[in-house]
């Protein structure tokens, strides 16, 4: 799609927005219900697309993508009428008589750019929030997940007129053309390097942005942890979607006294969950493309592999792989892994671990396994990160009751539920001043009497 074609779409969407159609909450509710019905109708096609792009099973497709989208839609349908209401706030006595209130209003025309690792969820979830808030949307799926991109395009075409919601497919040229456009809000999920480009382009129009990025999310295993349970939950969270999850535990940082026991349980759980030959497991997916397959394979240090490590270049598959005796200087610790490699590092004290984590770029997620509540509070209070779990992994993003987002290098802004509605809304602060009384103290000429009244009201 050319720059001119994209410009026309943006102009059409802005014209449609200014008709005021999307301001009607019933219009938004109808749109969400139509989207929900269409997703349910095309669930098998969504599953098929995710299988082709990432090798996801239908179980995992529903658990991690379609089901979460439907939950977000249901949440919005349940709460949207309360979200759109004006909220009256206290008025200072000096402004008597008047009513003060905050009015949620949509930004206007929104650009949503989604990634390839959860291509349905991370495109449609923010779309749901943007529609609920009353915006028009240009949706740009990743070119790396073309089959899911096509089913998204099909669903959007069925549900919406192009001036309301439209899909732009394609690659780098289309991304560049979109970012040159003048949007009222940009929501981006992807890498830190591309996030910087998004922010740079957005600055040209002073467009506000939400950036959902990534980072090296630590998984602390404290000495009091339930080791078998920790291993089970870490293996699930790390190797889900072949490790291609922005909030996957990037590395284990454990108390050196429990490392050996933890490693044995990790190896045991890997075999239990993925079998003796994970490469032949039909429910274990694949790496998105050859480029990422080669990058991830290059992070494996064969001398430090204690579990897995085998690869299938033709099928783009890499076994769940655990590496021991890893240091922060190793290659695997120099970038976000975003693949099925789990390095294990140790610390001497929890304070040392906290200091090391805080010396690095702020991660998107942090996990701690411990039976010590004091240790849990210490880590969650003193470490800087986007979100996380105590005694589990990744599940903090699977709810509409809490916002999900990054911090520092891992992103800015949040979405899901009320946080998603707020992300795509501008809150106007309005004072409705009554006309039946007009206090004279603010007007010139300034008098001593009015000066005393002013000091009485403003204190």
C-alpha cells in the first residue's frame, strides 16, 4: 500500500470520527458484539492460521490468544457504560456555584501496530480497548505472521466499514508510510529498536504513544521456594510458544544453595511437559522464521547445555534448552532471548540479586519463587519492572482486572480492562459554572475586602 493510499485511509477515518458516530456508547457496544460473534464464527480459521504461522495447537491458540480476546470483549461489554460516564469531582469553594467533572473522550484516529509472536491476541486486544473508548482504528499486523494477518483482515472487513476500522498489511514500507501519517494516538507492541523509531516518528506530530516492548525478565528462585512447583511453572512459562513470549522468564537467577535441586526438577519437568523428543511433539510449536531460528541457535553454548539443545532447521524447531554455569558476560545474556533457551545463574544473597537486576535495563516482567513473604515484598518493592508474579510466571497478563505494560526500557503505558479504556481516552477536565450567582471578588478593581475574601477561600 502506498503512502498516498494510507493517507486517504487516515483522512477518511478522521472524517468519520468527526461525524460523532463513535461517541454513542450503543454504537461501540454493537461493534464489540459484532466482533465477538465473528471471532466465534471463525475460530477454526484463527486456529489454522496460528498453526501455520507458529505451529500452535488449537488448545494453546485458545488459551493464549482467542480466549483472552473474548474475555477482554466480555469485560468491556460488562463495564463500558460505567467507563464512559462523566465523573463528578469536588469543586473548590472559590468556584461556587459550579459542577466540576472529568469527561472521557476518544483521541480520534488510532494506529495499532502488532507483533508476530501472539499475532491475534496482540492485534485484537488493543483494538477492543480502542473501540470501547470510541476511536477509529488503523490496524497493522506483523508481516512475519501472514496467515494470521489474513484472517484478521477478513474478520475486520466483515465487522467494520473501512472509515471505522481498517487493516493495512505489508512490511517495512507500509510501516514507514503509516508512521509518517498523522494519527491521534499510536499503540505499538514489538522490539525496543523499532519502538524507538515509532517514538521518533510520533514526535513529529507530538502524537502520544503506548509502547509495549520487552527485555530480559528475571526469574528469581529464593532458597525457601517450593522447588518442584517452581520448576513446573517456570518450564510452562518459559517454553510456552517456544519461548517467543515478551514476558517469558528470560533467565533463572537462583540462590546457589538450591541450584542443583532446581536443575534436576527443571529437567524432569521439561520431559514431563514436552516428552523425550520435543521436536516430534505436535503441540510444541516452531520459531517464526529462519532469521530468528538462526539468531536463537547462535545463543546456545553447547558446552553449557544440560538439557535439550537439538534443532531442526527444516522445521524451524529448537528443543527446550537449559544451560548451566552461565554468567552475565555470556552471549546469551547480552540480549533478550525470545526463544526456548533457559540460562541458569546463581547469587550469594538476595540483596546481591536485587542490586544486579536494578543495575540492568528495566525488565517487562519479574518473577520470584519463595515461601518467605518478607523476601517477596523486598523483591517486588525494591526491583523496578513492569509487572510479574510471586510463585508463578506470565499469568499476570491474562486478566482484564489489571493493567499490563512496561516500565523504562521495557515500555510505557498499559492496557487491558479499565487501563485499556483509559489508554485510548483523553480525560477532559470541565467546570460547569452556574449563572444565578457571580462572586465579585476576582474582578478588578481589587479591594481590601475582596483580598480578605480571596484569602478566606484560597487556603
